[in-house]
């Protein structure tokens, strides 16, 4: 009989780093590789409450919660915590809103049920939905301004996906297992649709707990390149931009706080938008035309050598020059105008 635990036993362990502050970790960030930091946030009051009990952690969160409806995902216990597609490619969760005490009452009722239904609060903005939680539980990012989110729920399995920003994921309550793949493993992970996703990012169609190697034979190659780590409350993990990650909340109640940030200016925009537009405008062209546009993209975007502008007076470079806020605004305005007229 297939035992999914054997998959994780054969993977390489994620490397570990030490450091109490972001400044200590800067050399590791620069390497653009994932790493674990044990006990990085062990002194958070939320972590300490969770080590007392799951109920203590919920009581602590309730004491900080703003009196407003929280977005929550709910799913049947038949999925054993896996947030995924049904056979008709609709999501196996339903989105709703409720006050946090009501959500936690529901978690209280099913916490020790096996299997438990899916109750999942994802990417909740910490400062909008809680008062004082950030002040008592946060990582100091210095001059960086990250997006800080909290993820709360019953046992869960989040399919492998990637994110454009860098990510520092801090486990606050419950254990989590992360499985990571380098960006180039996109060809071996059998990625699903880009416009019908659980949370805005395309996901792997492979069930890591029951992989179908006949349907997804290249997934074996992905496993050869995989890293894994099981994190305890207080541990943190850095996931560099575009690294694929499969995330499991292993305990009946789990809480994670994460920080997304990018070291490039926000006015650069999102690369996914460029990809979506290219699918519409280029992907289905005849092969000879696609080959031409591949050369054009290499010339202006991926290579971007001095050959692009050396022959043009500097004052005439326009958007071929450095991507300043002014040039980004000029491009954005042009795109809005042209896309609106198509």
C-alpha cells in the first residue's frame, strides 16, 4: 500500500540558518535560497498561548480581534483538509463571512473530529482585522514595508504554488510541513489553470498524499529536486520569490503569520499581468511570428544590453531608459488606453 509519508522521508531537508533579526539573515536572503530559522519568533505571546493549548491561542486572538466579519473558507470533511478542485473544476470550498467568535465556536465543535471539515481563514490582513496583534507579535523589517497576513484554520493541505514576492512564514500555533521546489520545476509539477485558482495563484494538480505517477510521471523528477521541513511553533521559513511550496497544517488547529515583500519598487508592476497579456496577444500566433516576438522580448526585456539604447541620444531613451516611476506611469497609462480601445 502506498504511504505518502515515504515521499517526505526521501526529500532533502531544508537548510537552517541562525539569527534573531532580519539584519542577521540578510546574507541568506541574498543567496536566493530557502532556509529555516528555528525559534525565531518563540517569544511571541501568540506562540506562548498556543503552546498552552489551542483554546488559549484562540482566546488570545479573540482578545485582539476587531468586531467585523472575517472572510472564511469552509469545506466538507470528505476532503481531509485538502483545498482543491472538484471533478467539475469548481473549488471544494465555499467562501463566506462571519465574526471571529462564531468561526472559533465552529472550530471548537469540530477540532477533535477525524477527519475534520475545512475551516480556513487565509491571508487575513493583521492590522485591519486585529487591534494590537501586530504590536505584540511581529518581525521588525526595518525600512522594508511588508504585507503582513495571518492564516488560521483546521488541518489543511495547500497545493504547491508560488508567489512573486519573497516570503517569511512564521509558524505560531500547530506544526506545519513545507515542501519546496525550485522555480524551474514548473515543468514537472503539472500546474493547473491560471484563471481559476483557489487564491489567485496557479497550483499543482498532483495530490502529494496520493500521487498518480501514471497521470503525472514527471512528478518523480520534481521529487528529486524537492526540499522539506517540519516547523514547530516559533520557527520561521524564508521562501524566495517564485519557489514552489506545498503547505500542510498538521495539527487540529494551526496559525501562521507571514510577510511578503519585494526589494524592487512597487511601480514595476506585476509580471503575472504581462504573462496574461502575452497569452492573449502572442501565444496563439503562427510559429514564425512567435519566434519573432521571442527575439523582440529577448532584445528589450531579458537581454536588455547596451545594444538597445547605445545608438539613441540619452534624452531620447524614453521608456527604454531606466524604469523610473515616471516611465512606469507612462507605460501604465499607455496600456490602459490601448487595452480600453481593443
